[in-house]
């Protein structure tokens, strides 16, 4: 009787062998594998002669060979090394224990505080949200910067870029925003930047209090291009998780340009022809896919995103800058001329715009902001005449008013790196200027 019941029990199929491939070529960062069927995006593990296996990901294929790129350095690889496919499902569990931690692009802890734990399975890629189900941008997000709060007001769920050349203060401004933004969770991605800045950003920009509510994902410039890509995507996946938990999340990525450069390295290695200034076409399709995963979802949580964008040679028509300007909900331009005059943060109000300000700011604030912007523009027109003594008072009332109010406007736009500027105080000072 018992034997009959055992025969009726369905026995699942059990694999008696593990499919493996062999490494047949390694040209620069690109690895070729034969002998096993792999799909694009699949993770693999390659045996190393040094004993430590190397994880890689399939990025393409040619003929019968799969093309892989390693996440870390490829020392120890040898011809014929075994390649083992890894399960397609993600194995990262996320929860509140991630807050206050520093991880790499694979979700591995880098702070020496033990392994990460969680209750929810983290997807392997940022989730896609139906555009018709996305909640619109609503509510003001206080970033603690007077120039932005008053004249370039941001909303919860907005995505904006900080655009400037090198050495103009993008990272410093990002740190100021990080410390003062009112948000439940902050997710920071330090992508392709100097490794020296990692410790400085954590200690000086975040601080002990800010780190408690933050998750920092790090992929410095010496990491592989695939690790930089993975780290940027992991930032968005983590932020989307907390957003879908109903929290207000701020995502900071420094920088979007380094992500585009990593995508360029991968595409050129696969043989894709360069198009615009050396960037292959796939780069300009990957950027909107990444950015569109940010923003609000269908629930009560929000996900605001700020990206730094490097303008090579201070060229605002740089292809990455131009693409970012088109796909983001606003851009904040930092001026080298202002930085050279000691004006920090060096925000060029005239070239900057927040496309969602009209949705979240009241009519009175918008009126005052328009008036201050008009005064700024008029002052810039006559500024060069003042040292020469060529400006004549009384010829134009608007110019006279702009010159008279310029010291107060300039004081409003100046802000120290340790100075706080809550939204209420910003609006009050802005009204006092024009009244």
C-alpha cells in the first residue's frame, strides 16, 4: 500500500549535470565563451587560476560565442577556464537594515559591518512603471538651497540635472543638498568618480546623522565599466523599492555622464560604431530608459532624483548634456564665471529651469520669482557698464531698480556649505527683496 502511494507522488525533475562553457578569448574587457547556451543579461561565474572565481555578465553574442564582461579585475583567467551560468533570479534581500550602509554595484557591503539582511527580494533591474499609472509630481521638496528653493522650486517625483564643467562645485552642491533635503530615505550613487571622494562624501557631506537614513552605492573610476553600469542601476532599484514601500525618497547620482561613458565602453567593445563625439547610438537609448525608472510610482511614495552631468569643456551642447536636458524635468546650470568670482553655489539662474515649479509653487511665489529673474537678467545686461562709469542713472527705471537691488539679490543667492536654508525662510527673504 505504501509503495503504491509513493509511486503516485510526482517527483520533480532533478538536473544530474551542470551546464558549463569554456573561455576561448579575452580581448581587453571582452570575454568570449563557447559550449553553453547563454542569454543577454545572464550572470556567469568564471573559474580563475588564482583561486577566486570571477563574476561576469553576458552583454552580447557573435556567431556561437557569448560575449561577457567581468564585474571585477580579470587577473588569473586562462584559456579553457570553466564558465558556470548562475540562476536568473536575483538573490539580494533588502530591508531597513540597508540604511546606513555602503555597498558596491553587486550589493556587497564595503563598510566592514557584516553582511546585509532584509525581508524583500530586490529585483535585478529597476522596475518599469506604466506612464498612465504614475502619480503626478506634487508637493514641494525642500533641498535647503536658497537659489533652488526660491527660484527653481522642485517637486516630489521630479528629476533634475546639475550641469557644469569639472571643478565648478557640482559635488559640493550635491553634498549640501544631501544634508538638508527633507526626505525619509536618501540613496546616493557615486559612479565613476575619484575614490578619494567616497570617504569625503560619507564623512563630510552625509555625516553620521545623514548616513542613518541613506544607502550609498559606490563604483569609483577604477572599477570595470560593467560595475559602473550595475551600480547606477542598483541605485535606481533600491530607491524604487523604498518608494514602493510608501516613503519619500531622494536619489542622488554623481554622475550621469560617467554612466554614459561606461555604456560607451561596453558598446565600443562589442563593435558598435561611434556616432556623436564617440558615443554609439545605444548610449542615447540607455539614458532615457534609466531616467524613466526614477520618478513617482503608482503608490503613495515618491522618488525624486538629482543627477550631476559633466559638460566637457563647459560645453552646454555636449551630447550627454543635451540629451539629459531633453529627458529630465529641469536643469540647474553651474557657471564657471560665477565660481571664479567666488559666488557659491555658482548657479546660473538665467540658464536654469525647473519644469515642475508651476505645478508645486503657489501663484505668489511664481510672481516674485519671475520678478527677481527679470531683475537678474536686466542687471547682467548693464553689469559691464558699471566699472567703466558708462551707466547713466534714470535712463531706464527697471535697470535702476536691478542695480539698486543687486546686493540683496546676490546675498540671497550666496550660501555657505554649512548654512541651512529652510523653504519658509527662503520664500520670506525672496519677498522682502522685491517689496
